[in-house]
């Protein structure tokens, strides 16, 4: 018991600096927040003395205060300082606020349920992708959108890199099966990006987005009726029936691709988008991911390490392809100096990306 660390509250000025760092300013109730904070520290010390199972570890004040801020701002939204003060005068309620924040901090720091993970955010497989994705997203922000078509393509690229980040987060937290299921969406998006890269299909892709909005009643009735007139005309020109409408709405844009052959290609992902994009090498993994997404027995009875390796291989493979699409776009829109700088940084990052990818393949 003597080895337990006694926690001490930060002084008011340091507390205020942290609030400022988190964006809080121009409020008249900071003294109430600080009072709660002091009682949290006091209660945490009582817990340390009472519960021997609690680990003896330094308190991370910024994270604790972040829990306090979010709980306080949500719980007391739209209340005046006088109203908050009156609510806190209730000793039972005051104790609840304090203990809930302690539990939230403790649950995140000490007693978080952990099913066991193979990777963390410092692992080479994770950190290597994270740092480069962050760099790319910052670069995307710098690109100017000169048309709706350009905006749509950049939005799709951003969505692809965001999906990569989602998969990474799932892997870090030990959700390998969910990560593979999310890769399925990434694969669908990368295939669409491959076909849309030359911008020739963008306008048709946009039109089918409008068809989809009308079909799902996201447009006003009059506007939707006009869209359906165009949709039925499109269907008739291709000799399609009403029963084909749903598939055509989702995939009909591929019929404008120069290699589209109605005798070979179908209005679906497998035999349409994926085939035209020449990404059939990922078909088997896509099928496994689909089974996981639809809760087939494979989701329950396969070793987690199997899903981890499968996800990492295809995450890196997809990222390398999507990164190349982005690089083509960025280079085409950059001046000579920016292009030279970007290519140098890109070479630096890609060396590690390919190094990690090749290591994953050999595991």
C-alpha cells in the first residue's frame, strides 16, 4: 500500500492551459469544472487506498481532463452557470458525475476489455501506412477542384484513404475479421477509381448517383419523376427490363467504358467493375470477405491470424494501387518545383511501404 502513487491535481493555471488546448474559452463556469476535477483527484486517491487491484501508475491529467470536458459539455449543454451549480449541489448527483468520469478514464486506461491484439499503432505494418496516408490527405487538401468531376474523383480518393485508416484502426484493436470485411468495400472503391481515372466515365458515374438518389427517394418527387424518365429511356436503349433497374442504377455507368462488351460483362461488381478494372487477382479474397460480411460460418471458425495476414496483404496491395492513382493526379496538377519535392518524399515513403509489404508476404 505504501507504494501507491498519491495523485495531486494540477494548479488552476495549468488546468486552464489544458482547457485552452482543447479549444475551450469564453465560458464563465471554469471554476465549476475545476471543482469537479479536484474532487475527481481526491476520489481517485481514495480508490487507490481502497482497491488493491488498481495499478499504481501516474495519472494522465490531459486525458482525464478530456473525459471531464466531454462529459461536462454533454451533460450540461444549454444550461447556465447558475443551473449547473444548482445541479451540482445535489450530493448524490455530484458524486455520480465524479465517479462516472473516473470509471471512463479507468476503463480506457486500466480495465479496458482486450481480446488480445497482434499489432498496435506503433507496429511497423501500421505506423508505416498511417504516416504516409496522413501525408497524402494533407496533399489532397491542397488540390484545387476546377469542376464537379474533379471534386467527385478527389472525394472518392479521400474516401479510399479513409477506408484504409478504418481498416488500420480495426486491426489495431484486434478486429481482424471486421477489417477484412471493410477491405471488401475498399476493393470495390479501388476498382471504381481505376475505371474513373481518365475522367471519361465521371459524368456517367455522376448520372447514376442521381439515379440512385431518385430510386432511394432522396430527391423531391417532381425531380425524381424527371430522373425516372431518363432512367427508363436508358434502360430501353440497352434492351433492359424493369427487373434490371436496380443493377443498372448501380453499375450501368460501366457500359460507357471503351472495353465494355454486353456479351461478356454484366451489371455487377464481379463480372463488370472488377473485370474491367483488371483486378480479378483479388477475387478469391473478395469472396472470403463477402462471406465474413454476411456472417457465414467462416467468420466463426477461422484462426484470427489467417484474417490478419489476408487483410494486411490486400490492404497494402490496394493502398499501393490507390496511392499510384493519387500520385498521377497530384503530379499532373503540380508545378515543376512541387512535383520534384513530392516525388522525392513519395520515393522515401514508398521504400518502406514496399519493404513492409514484402515482409508480410514472407510471414
